[in-house]
C-alpha cells in the first residue's frame, strides 16, 4: 500500500513533496482569504457570500493544478482539453466580480509556481488599492441620472411647458419619450434629468404638480439598486 502511494506521488511530479504542497496550499489560502475579505469590504450593493467563498477556494485549486502539471506538456494539453468542455451557465455578474476572479487566478498562479514573495506583494498592493478606491469613491459620478415621468391632460401643450421648472432644479434634462395613456385623454412625458445637489426634490415635484394639474408624477433612479 505504501509503495502504491509513493508511486502515485512520483507520477504526479518529481519536484513535488508533501511539505512543499502543503506550504503552497496554505499560502494560497492566505491569498484567497485576503482577496475574499477585500471583496466583502468593497462590495456593498452586490455582495454575494457564494462569490466570497469562491474567491477563497480558487487560488488553492489553481495552485494545486499548477503543481500537478509541473513542466509536463502532456498534462498541460490534457488539462486544456478537460477545461474546454466546461460551460458556465450562471448569469453575467458585476464587472467588478470578473476583476476579482482574475485577481484570484493571478494569486493562484503565483502560488503554483512558488513565487510566494511576489504574490504576497501583488495581493497586498491590489487589496489596498481596491479598499482605497471604494473608501474614496474613485470614478463615482457626483450627480445621479434619474427618470422623470409627468402625466399631463391632452389640452396642455407639452412643448416647453416644464422648461422653466426643469432649468431651476436640474443640471441637465432631455425629453426622451412621449406617449398617450387612458385612451388618449392623457399624455405621459418621460425626461432624463440630472438633479442639482442642493435642490429639494419635494419642492421640485410640488411645482410640477401645480403645472400639470396635480396628475401623476414619478421621479426614479435610472438603474434599480440591488438589495442584499
């Protein structure tokens, strides 16, 4: 039995020892935990626990795959053939999630080839960058684009009817769609607006209500926010 076990280990790679494999996997666990924790701290709206667990697992899996392949070209082609039949059927996620996956892949590869020091520097620097980017809101727009829907009676001329109010309360606006409702007795105007920071939205809606005869008004964020 011992001879069989030794033969299996010998066939995996001549350079692998149990001690080096354990060290590689432990370092990969540390890298995966650091990346998963960074994901946890930076994903406020779209956080998924399953994604964090995957980020913990992936560096270990990749490092072990690299250890098994070693410099054996035949094993590398066999692995490529095996992975080519895998299809990911989950819906596309946040683009930042894809970035974290590639982050994990790079960390796992660094462990697999034994570059622990360089891998640690890479993981530490990128984790710090991601946390700082989230904390200081890098590249975040100061103004949020919203959708404004105003219902008006058919006898009200919508051309320029609300321009005065829109110029007062918004930084930018544009009329995107006009449609009839209620068997043509009403019109619904759709505007894309960017609100001014210091303006009161309630006063804005109240002035619109005075102009449209107190009919329906909707002010909503363009992209819906995902709830955890």
